[in-house]
């Protein structure tokens, strides 16, 4: 007995036979495998860089908080000793020992903070390079990527002049440590001047001069470190210019399905 299929079933069956007879050409297997490997490596590297940069940031903040706690504790203990009634020689010796300890620790923490900043900037340029590779692989998403790439500064453009660069340097953790070091240096100079029985105005002027000089030296060192880091990153990009990723050629589009006769 012969069954007669409904009209819509007959049309669907005809379309199925046409697709089987003329299958859609599969993309190049080698090209697809290479793209998958490249994308997997890039994403793994990007994730690792993010983790390392986060670790550096945590270390920098932990070191800063540790130094801030030590400096605050030393200042509080020194103030208590200076206001006490113990022997003057013991009092001055204890304050001098505490101040010397912090003054020796301060420059070391400051230099370590600059190293953390340099490492974070290196990880940042590595992020930009990999982000550029990913955006060039998919140009359609470029308008939606607001983080910096090598082709677009995005939401974080670099300072346009030296004044803004100095403002950014003066708001970092390194310069905050520099201010603490400068204040401790000025306080130490003021205590020595007081021990030498200088006049009050002379002590104030000496302390202000020492604070300004120490802050200027720290700021100059920060600017020098920023210039060196920028030159290092620029030279690295210049050496890797030919190795920067280029847009991936588009894959072959699938052929159009043949029309199905009804």
C-alpha cells in the first residue's frame, strides 16, 4: 500500500535530500586547529599575566601598609618618650634609635615600591599586546573593548604633558612613602638642631628645608624610574614590531545551499 505524505512533509524531505546531495564544505581542518591552538595559548598567557600582575599589586600594598604601620608606631612611641619624665639621655637615645631604624627602612621600601611599579607596568604592556592580538583576531569587537591596546588607548590614555605626568607620579604609593621618609628626615634634622640648642625659627626653617630637599630627591628618582621603564618598554615593542600579531585572514565562507524546487 502506498502512503501519500502531506505537502509540508514532502518539501522538508526534498530539502533534506538536497542538503545530503550537496553538503556544506567544512572549514579547513588545519586552519581551524591552528586557530584553536593560537587562541588557547593567548588566553592562557593573558590569564597568567593577570594573576601575576594582581600578585604584584597585592605585594606592593602589603609592603606599603607594613611600612605605614611601622612609621606610625615609631612616631607614637617617640612622642610618648619625648613627653615622658625619664632620663633625657635615655629618652634621646631611644628616639634616635627608633628614628634611625625607620630612616634605614624607608629608602629600602621606597626602592622596592618602584620595582613593584615597574613590574606592574611591564605586565600592563604584556596585557596590551595580548589584548591587541585578540582584538585583531576579531575586529568586530574592537569598538566594545575599552581597555588599552597597542592600537587604541581606550579609557586610560597616557599623560599628554609633563605636568600631568608629575601629578600622576605624586599620587602613587611610592611618593606617599617618599613623603613619610621626607617627614622623618626633617624630624631627625630638627631633633639634632634642637639638641644643638638652635633657635626655634632656625629649627623650623631647617626642618622645612630638609623636608623639601628630601621630597624633591624622591620625586626626581620616581621620574627617573618612570623614564627608564618607558624607554625599556618602547625598545621592547620596537624589537617585537615584526612579531606583533597581524589580522587573521578570513576563513572560506560556506557555499550557498542550492535552491530546492517545490
